[in-house]
C-alpha cells in the first residue's frame, strides 16, 4: 500500500482536475498550494507505482 501522504497527493491531483482538466501551470500551482512537496510524492510513485494494486 502507498503511504497515506501519497494517497493524499493522488486525491488532490484528481480533484484539481475538476478545476483544470489539464496539467497546466495553474493546475500544478493548485496542487502545490495543498501539497507543497508534491514532487516528492510523484517521485515515490515513479519508483514504486508499478508495485501498487487495487
């Protein structure tokens, strides 16, 4: 299972798409406003994401 902080990032990422349906600068600014260290979460997913299952 992913760390709760990574799950939080995923939820924020998907919710941000309700306002910005793309990965624009504004999208990432919104994500960063809620999860300031979101790039660490992206890195965790890059390294570990393939091991996750639903």
